[in-house]
C-alpha cells in the first residue's frame, strides 16, 4: 500500500510503502524507478533491521540471496530463524545476529521485514548463480577419493500435510534406476526418519545411508560432495541449487508456485532441471524420465547438458477448462465422500463446502488439486469477478495443505489475461 507519511513537527512528507500484513514494515519508495523496486536510503543505516525467517528451510535458503544487499544498508541486522540454520548462515560471512523469537520481542527493531517478501525490495542479485558457501571439513580428501559418479536421492518431505503427501515419491519406485546403474555410487540425502526406509528393501543396500546430520550445515556439506542430486521439492533441492550442485527436481502436480507451470528450468537456480508429473499422483512417468536421463548421462559432460523436454500443456492459455460432473475423473481421484456430498448438496453454500474440505482428510488432496471442478460438482460456481469468493477458496486451499505456496491455478480465463490463482506471477 502506498502511503504518504507527514511529520507534523517539520511538515516533511515522504512517499512510503506499507505492508498491511506486517505493520512494522515500512520502506521508502524511490519514485524514479519501476514501481515494484524499492530502495533504502542511507538514513536507514542509523536504524536496525530485523529479518523474520520463520519459514521452512527450503524457503529460507531460496530467499537468502536477497539478504546481503539489503543488510548492507543498515547499521545493525538481526535474523530470526530456527537454530538448525544458525551455523550455515554464520558461514555466509554476513555481519548479522541470529536471534530467537523471544530475543526479537525483547528488543523490537525499528525496521522489520519478512524474508519471503524481500524480493519486493530488491531484484534478484544472483541471476540464478550459486550464492551459498560452506565450510567443508575435508575438501582435498573428497577430491582425491572421487572414483565414481555420486548421485544423491531425496524422496520424502519431512513436514506433514497434504502438500507433503503430494510431493513425496515412494522409495520403491527408485528400484529400477538403482538396479540399472550399478556403476553409480548412490547416496541417501533423506534427512530424518524417512531415511530408515532403506532397511526395508534389499535392493537399497547399495545406497549409502546419510551420515549423522546435526544441522543444515552438515546437510549442505553432504550435498556438496555429490555430482548430482535427484530430489523432490524440499530443502535439499534448494540447498543444492544455492551451492551450484546439479539437481534434478521431481515435481508433483500441483507443485509450488515458484516452479511455474511447465518449464524445464527455473530462473531461481541455474543448475536445476525440473521433471514434472503430467497427472496428480502419477510418479511412474517421472521416474521413467529420470531413468532415461540416467541412461544418457555418459553422453554429457554434465547432468545439466541433457535435453529436458518440458511437458505439453493439455490446453492453451486462456481456454476455459471443462467443468466435470460429480463423478468425472480429475487430475486427482474424486473421493466417494465427495460424490456422496454432491448427491446431497442441494442448496449447499460455498462456506459449507469449504468447511467440509477442511474437516475431511479424504477431500483435501482432491480439493487442492482441482478446487473449481470439485466445487462445480456441488453446484457451486465462482466467477473470476467474485474476489471475496476466490479469496475464501484460496484460504481454504492454504488450510488444506498447510502452506501458502502449494496452490494450483484456480482457472484459466481470457478476461483475466491468463491464469488466475497463485501461479499467475510464475
């Protein structure tokens, strides 16, 4: 929100940007530049800055690219984040204090900004180039002992919720690629309890377990030793991208807004390639593409030199998607509970339908994957001009998958010039 600040004592007026979601966040707008770019003038060096980094590890790693440039304009910088990130962030050499939420509350900052909103203050200074560094305990030994290609696997999300279920790949699907390529040194990069799954499969004996990991700095060191990381959308993928380690990112449908809709590359990380599901839940085709790329790996000087074919979109942008009947097949299977509700819906209101999605686990994944189609099956139509209705649907999607970033586009419409929903900016 643009606001004019007037100091009654001096009559001075300033044009500022105020974030209504974080009332402490105030930045002076430079009217000479594009309206989405904001600059901090030298006077702010007299103030202290608090960066709120209370998101997931992957989000924090992704957004860290913006911190050095902004932090240089303040006399004191504090970063509020989880303790397991402290050692890695200290290794970046930034003169910033790492604090807890309690410490931040005890000494309020003059300027406060959420890490996830820092892209609005400055353009990406990295251009997709690596920006993370680590203190490697034994770089020389690692180089001399390298004999075979080291490929890391990360198949399961650590957090809970519908989004985690959508993006996790069953470990059993990796049996084919692992058996077909004994010349590769396979390494588990699965941090947490999911790594114990390796003991359940005899073929997984050849996968080197992840060594003991105390924090994110240890995880980053393990990733830096790889020639290639094959990962779902989770923190290891972001760490690899920020370190410049080649990474093949296996994406579910829907996937996070940050990866766009169908591209095989991303401006976030130069060394990342995207392998996407064509239909929600169908990982077999993604693993097949992964195995095909492995077969051709000997032809390339780098895993990134292989041709990644982006998937073909079923319909062109601007084409209205057909609204199915209650029992029609969507990208995600329609639960029987939804069909039962559709038959009994009668005069069901939007708020009733959204409450049902929140409360019934069997409906959440289907709702996140195809919200407008499922609402239509209940006789509820929401137009692109019904902003209040769309906002309620979006909030329900956030509740169902546990995070704002996992939202599929709501619909396509010529009048809205493309996709509507959280993917619009992608």
